[in-house]
């Protein structure tokens, strides 16, 4: 391996003999030069024609974290991240071409990468390649900061929002493409102009106020205001303005992010109007159903009462067919009455007051429900059991109705066996899960959603009496509390009705 002496000897001959430096012996000078090159803070290394590293100084080794034994003797190609680039560099050097300020990336001992700037000069003797001397400058920090800068710039430029900076006098300093798209001005047209150029005529006054707040170091967050585009269109804008500080912490300006929410604002207004209209028409409809079901009951009662009177007083004179017809009339009127009663109950769930703030004991309510169902339970020979039930926030009457409809169904839709019904509740994250389980006829899975619809029934009235409103009422009650209701069942396997109530 060549020493630093091989190159220093020849060059030292050109020095003048008059300086005190040259009055020392050539060995002294050589030692000093070797010591200088070895310890100078600039990273240096020499490579042979094929890329073998011949020598490296302490700064070079420190830069890459290698020991001398690790580094010297290996090929420089092993340390370059880009193999093609180093092959190209070696090729150029072989052709006597010096290389200056070439950007490269080198592997360090710990696996990290350093961005460097390299300059190499070739040393020839008698036209014969001796070695290449390379100076390596660490560029990593600068490269990172350039990359970061570039990335931030790209983020700002690609944003859909307008990102603008201004000085403390309100003079626009920078303007991204988003700003150009939203406001219609190009950067050239607007940089240097006052920010008030963007204010809608009725919002000019707020500009000084925003600037005052920024000077005090305050932020303006998601402030909804109006701004004007180049062609005079008024936009609804959500504005976030924050102070910009220099490295000493002094406020030197402000950055402003403006989002065009005009369309969103219009959509929200339209949605609000549609929602209000829907609430009004819903209320009207509810009122109509409520009044209709209430008012229709009276004439219906007349039909059934007079039908019964007719049957009692004149039944015999009308013959068997006449009696049968009157029977149908009375029966129809009674059924209609039941339907109207349930329809009213259904509309009443929605018109009841807000949810109660006091929780009530579900076990107490279930006990009361069972009292209401005493006759039905006794006649069917049903056994009803319950596990510990929680306190829940729901209207007393509605929980009673819920239990009553589910348990009455469990009894009505019984199989050949005496009904066995069990009620329990388990705690889930933010709710109570109730289950009413029976051993009845069960429900085919394809109907498990339909049965919650208005007037939806799976059987004829002659098979099982009912109006098809019980589960619809249950669903309405549960959904009002924010919960949901569903069934798990198979034909002949009994049913499990689940419902949740937020805890
Ligand atoms: P109704 O019982 O008055 O017909 P519901 O809305 O309470 O109305 O029930 C709808 C339908 O769901 C019933 O007609 C019945 O077919 C079915 N159903 C409800 N509960 C049960 C149950 N526990 N077991 C089997 N079928 C049921």
C-alpha cells in the first residue's frame, strides 16, 4: 500500500527554500504533512484504479463509523448505495477525468446512509494511473433539510385548501395553488397585495381584528366567514389563522388556511330545510293517525253496539243467514276497534315526552306486567322465570308494554307444550341486553325482520288472534331509547327475542 509520503515528496519540491518552514528537514516536513492530512477535519481517502481503498484518514473513518481494518483494503463500491453511479465514477477517473461536487450516498457501519458530496482527482505518474484522491463532504443534514423543505412545499402546493402567509401588516407573502383555485388570483397577481382584497364587502371590518389577535399570539380556529373571489363571487370560508414566529420566537407574520365550504354550507342548509319539513310532515302524519284512530273508534262502537242490539232483538226474525251476516258485522267492527287501539298505542310511543332521567327497576315492571297477564298465564299453564334484572332509563308504561307484548306473544304462539318463558338481562359495554325466551312454535328465519313491520302477521286471525302491531310497538319503544330489537328462532325451536337499552 502506498503511503502519504509517495505523493507529498514530489509536490514538496516546488516550495521555496526561503521560508522558515522549508528550512526544516524533509523528514520533519513529511511528518507534519502526514500528521495534517491524517487528522484534518475533512474526510479523505485514496482508491486504486479498480476501486480498492488504499488509505483513509480519521475523518473519513469517523464519517462512516468504520475502523481502519474494516475499511482500507475493501472496494469502495461496497460502500456506495448506488452501484451504477460508483461504477460510472471509477470509469471516468480511469479516463483521467477529475470529478468535482458529485452527489453520492454511502453506507455507514450501523446501516444508516449518509448523503455526501465528493470530489476526486486522479494522480498519474509517467502517464500511469497511481491512485485517486477523494474528498468527501457530509451533506446529510443539508440534504435532509432540503428534502423536508421540498416535501413541505409539495404538501402545501397539493393541498385543496388555500394556504396563504401574510406579514403583520396583512400583506400577502405566499400563495399556494389551492388559493389560486379557490380565489382565482395567481400568486404573481396577489403577492404583495393587502389581505383585505379577499374580504367580502360586509366582512372588511373583521380583518384588523384578526391581525390584532395574531399580533397578541392568538390563533383563529375554524372561523366561518365570507370571502370574495377575483370575479366577485362570495364564498363561505372556514378559516384557521396562526401566528408565524422566527427562531427567536418573535411573531413575524401569519399562516392562513382557508377551506371553501360554500357547497357544504348550501347542502347543510338544504338538508336542514328538508329535515324541518320532514319533522313537520311527520308530526302532521302522526297527528292525523292519532286523531283518525281516535275519532274512528266512536262510529265503530256504534256499529258494534247496534249490530249486537239488532242481533239480540231481531236475530230470530232475520233467519240463520241474516244472523250470520250480523255476526260478521259485529266481529269486523270489534277487530277494527282493536286495530285502531293498537295504531293509537303505536303513535303514542313517539309523542311521549323525553326519556326519563330516573332509572327504574325492570324486575318491578316485569312483576306488574305478569299481574296484568294473570288470566292468560293461568289458562295456558305458563311458567315464567327471570334472572336478576337491572335498573334502566325508560318510561314505565313503555317498558310494561314491551314486556307485555313479548310475554303475551310467547304465550299465544305456544306449541303443544305448556309455555316456559325466561327473561334475563346481561350487561354489555354501554347497554343492557334483555332476552325473552320461549319454547313456542318458533319463527322461520326468513320472517325474522318482517314480523316487526306494521300489521305484519304470519298467521290468520282464526288460527291466532292478533293485529300484527305488537312487535311494531316494541320496536318503536326500543328504538326510542337508542336500542334495537331482534329475534333468533327456528320453526319448532322456540324463540329468543333480544332487545337492548342503553345503560
Ligand atoms: P300479533 O301477535 O298481534 O300478530 P305481533 O307484531 O306481536 O302481532 O307479531 C307479529 C307476528 O310475529 C305474529 O303474528 C306471529 O306470527 C309472530 N310472532 C311474534 N311473537 C312470536 C313468538 N313468540 N313465537 C312465534 N311467533 C311469534
